[in-house]
C-alpha cells in the first residue's frame, strides 16, 4: 500500500471516528435528531468498517443501469469475454456478475458483496499480460434497477452503497429518466470523485445526436448538483470510448483511493445534515465543495500471480477468462458447492436492507484490528469539569437567585438580632432589663427559636432555573443555540429541580451556627454584673439600715457602721458609681456583642453561600454543563469529520 493510500485510510479512520461520536451524541438525544439520519450514519459506520477490513488492494467498480442500457455488453467488452448474459427480448440482468483482475485476497470481498460463485470470473492467464494496469480491479455488473425480477431493486440499492466507484450506464432513450436521476444520481452529488456517468450505445446515434444527448445530459446533471461528475460516451458494439473508460478504471486502481474516497464522500453527505444542529459560527464547518475527478493515466501495477491455483482462485469456481461461456458449464453447475438455486437469495427476504452477506470471511481477509468507532470498550473522552462549560454570568445570577429563594438575608438578620438578644441576657445590666420589663419590652426567653430557616419557595426556584436556562441558550452574543440543544439544555437544567427545595433548606440549616451557643466571656460578664448588682443592693440596704437606726433613736446602742449618718453620702456615691459601672460595662459588652454578631452573620452567610453554591453546582450547573460539553464536543467532532 502506498504512502498516499495509507494517509487516505488514516484520514478516513479519523473522520469515521468523529462520525461515530456524532452518531453517539445524536443517539443519546433521540427526540432531537432525525432517526433516519442516525440510521444512515450507523449503517455507514458498519459497512465502512467491513469494507476497510477487506482487501485494500482491490477497487470495487460497479456498472449500474436500467434494462436496455447495455451495461452487460459494456461489462463484457471491458472484461474481454462474454461473462454477463445479454438479453434479447427483455434485456435484464438478474444477478450480480464480477470480473476480477488479480484474484489474491478477493474472495472475502466477493463474499461480502454477495456475488455467487457461479458468477465470479477471473482475468489471470497469460493472455492478460496487456491488462496489468487493471490488476486489482473488481468489476461488477449489477442487476437492472428497474428489473421486473423481485428483489433486484433492493440488491442494487445495497450494492450501490457498498461499491468503491460507480459507473452509471444510461442509454440515449432513457438518459433523462426522472426515476433514475432522483433515486440514484441526485444522492451522489457529493461523490464526483467516485462517480462516472456513461452515455452508452453511441453507435445508434449520429454524431450530432450524440453531441445533443451529451449536452442535454450535462445540463441535467448540472441542474442536479452533479457539476463535477464526468460524462463519457461509449459503445460496446464499436468500442467507442472503451479505451478512455479503461483509463479511468486504471487510474482508480493505481491510486487505490476509491474505497476511501467513497467512504469520505458518504461521510460528507451526512455531515451537512448534522451541521444544522451545530449552530452558525462553527470553525471548519463550511459548505461542501464537490470533489475533483481523477482522470490521469495510472502507472502499471504488478502482474497478477500465476501458476498453481490458490484458495482465492478456487473461490471463483475455477473459471478463468478462457472458460467463460455460460453454455460451456457442466450440466450440474446449478448444484455447484451445494448452491440451492431454488431458494430465495437473502436480499429478497424481508429486512433486506439490514441483510448481512452469508459466509464468514476466509483466511485471506486482511488481519485488520477493530476500528476505533466499533470498539465499545473505548469510552467517550473525559472533557474535564462540566461546570466549566457553563457561562460565569448566568451561573452567578442563578446562585444569587437561589440565595434569595432560600431567604438567606432574612435568616441571617434573624441570627444577628437573636444573638444580640441572647447576649443581653448575660452581659446586659440587670437594672436595664428590669426597666425594660417594667416598660413592657421584655426580652424573649427563647430567642433561638427564631433561627429556624425558612422554606425555599418552589416558584422562585423554578423561575430562577428558567431564567438561567434562557441566559445560557441565548448567550452573551445573542445567538440562540440550535435544536435540539435548546430543548436538552432546558431539560438538563431542570432535571434535578425537584431536589432543589429541600437541598436549599438543608444548606441554610447546616450553614447556621449551633443553637443555644453561649460565649464564655458572656458568663464572666454576667457574674460580674450580678456581683455589681449585689453591691448596689447591699449599699442601698446599708443606707436604709442607717436611716432606720437613726429614725428609731437607736444610734447609742448600735455600731457606728449602721448609725453614723455621715456614711450615707459615701454609700450613695458608691451605689451611683456601681450603677454607672454596671451600665457602662453593659454598654461596652453590647458593642462587643454587636461586632461579634456581625462577624458571626458574615461567617454564616459565607457558609450558607458555599453550601448553596454546592447545591447549585450539583443540581443545575453540572447537568447543564454536561449538556454544553456534549454540544461543544459535537461541534468539535463535526469539524474533525470535515477534515
């Protein structure tokens, strides 16, 4: 295999791998992609893998056409023998016939193409020395696509997809047949490199008529997008155009690129349909350009092997071109290799489009490893953190909306005020609390009960997710994502919305500090305040005792500590000082409590926001990011498949 062929196969393998990934992404979204597109892609991947495991030294060229087009005569003329029977009263080819130049390795390929052994012919004798440039050619004569024989059309449809190069044979009477153009030629608009249209039976027309037919056929093909498709004029009877047609075949055989070019053209035909789901500005996704036709003469290849019959030759039924006449076959040829001529061929059974050829490939099949797109053990590449695919702006807005829905501001404000009230029970001046009670502003006995987190509103959550999905779909540039990604991204964003309400409530509850928590210094201040209060009470009581002793004229009997009226001013000053000290201590401690409550609120807000961010990431951002990652991978693989 030449370096060019190896490079072509490597490129096709890369493109098929990319197509496999596109198909996998489409299959995961059955409601968003055309089922027919997925099925065609899967079939292309399957038959491409089968073809690339077959002989790489052979180029499969099929002659296709309708009844009376003369393709069987053309097949015989190119083969140099009457291999394919030519009809008289009702021209029709019932079975596929194959002629191979160079038989080694061709048997598995013929099995795959479902060519019966009785219809296989080999060009392998010394008489073929002048045809070495065609060594590696596997020429097929397909059944008539419009044959009245049951199953012929299905067989043609199948083989048209399997061949490496297609030569469509038209006759002067039916070259403009709409059914041929719409069913077969129009779908080949991107296959110019591997398609040739032949206007046959030129001997039945004058030169002017041939020119007119050729010009009109060119006009039809151009109107159908087949601008680069080559047209050749031939006559199997007079030999007109046969040498030019052999040159085209020899060029395809020498290049050994027909199989990869055909697969590449099939891939290209599908990519336009995948591209509608990729959006507008996708680098590398450009309108498909028609491929150029290779028409340069080919260098001769090696001589076909001669000598002892090989297994491949026996697979042909031991019929060379010297023994080609159908009438010379043994009488029991219909039973050759236990072939049951009465049974229906597989392509005439139900489900013919999914039919797999009978017979396992023989030992001559190339030992090619399983292609990447068929290896189920290869998982999709890891794309990293899916959240990284989510735009930062909408993600931040969603987190803020979840915080609002969870009531973070309200619950932290409640925490702040609750902490102040709790601290007042310890560091507040008892006289002040007593005055508040007397004024009807009693401090709540159980302020921690107000720290219950509010239940997040489901409607607010749903609205936040909807706004987030809309922002992601539209994007900063204002370009809306194409279908089905618009729908799948919305579905991904809402996939876990039922869990959001409970998760947000839990995030707020776990972000709050422990209940009934009392700081140690509060208790010390409370002890000091009550000691001051006891001293105040003791001072007032002392003053009262002095006044009582003096009022009852018992001073001469009592101690001077309780009878000396001069102590009263000092005791009064002490009481006032203690009251002032207690009040100032309470005020200073209250300021410290406010600062501590502010810090605690900020810590709680950070903790709650962190937990809400986790909830947002796990329930919304991660599923959405995974879908965006698949969309990004879809675009990337589309570019790779275009390469």
